[in-house]
C-alpha cells in the first residue's frame, strides 16, 4: 500500500528503531511509547485490520505473538500487555495490522 506508514517502515523508506526482522514480520519501537517497552509488531503483508484477516493469515498473527514473547524476554519485561486495536472506534489510527507489546 503506497500511502501506508508501516509499509514504508517495512520497505525502509522511513526510519524506525527496528528490534526484530524476519521473512514474515518487522518489530520496531512505537514513536510515542506508552510504557518502558512499547514495540509494534507488524506482518510484512499489508492487512488493514484484524477484521480483514483472510484464510491463512492466522499463521502470521500467531507468529507476531511468538516474537512478542521473545522480545518481552529479551527486554526483561516483568509483565506485559499484547494489544490489537481493531477499528477507529477502538482507537486504531494506523490501518496496517499491528500488535502492541507494552512492557514494564
Ligand atoms: P493504533 O492506535 O493504530 O493501534 O496504534 C498506532 C501506533 O503507531 C501509535 O501508538 C503511534 O504512536 C504509532 N505510530 C504512528 N506513526 C508512527 C510512525 O511513523 N513510526 C512509529 N514508529 N510509530 C508510529
Ligand atoms: Zn501497510
């Protein structure tokens, strides 16, 4: 998606503090952190919201959770929240699926 900010970070067209990258996903710091650790995990495939998942996309969503768990351990989070905001009424402002890792 040409006008998607997270696709631009994935393509390295705009900078981000990258914490993890593999074939399927990218993880980078949220620009406005809401806790000590605030990392966004995004599939490399552009999917607008969780509500738009198609058959097979659940694999990458499971992968995001696995990587989030590993990053929480790496950054020594005592506890953490994993959050998907789905839809503008729930506060979603970037329409490329992302998992918030909020750790303390
Ligand atoms: P949402 O409310 O859509 O679930 O969360 C979007 C998140 O993306 C927000 O926490 C916001 O701070 C973050 N964000 C928005 N634009 C950028 C950006 O250009 N770079 C980074 N690293 N984070 C961004
Ligand atoms: Zn995108």
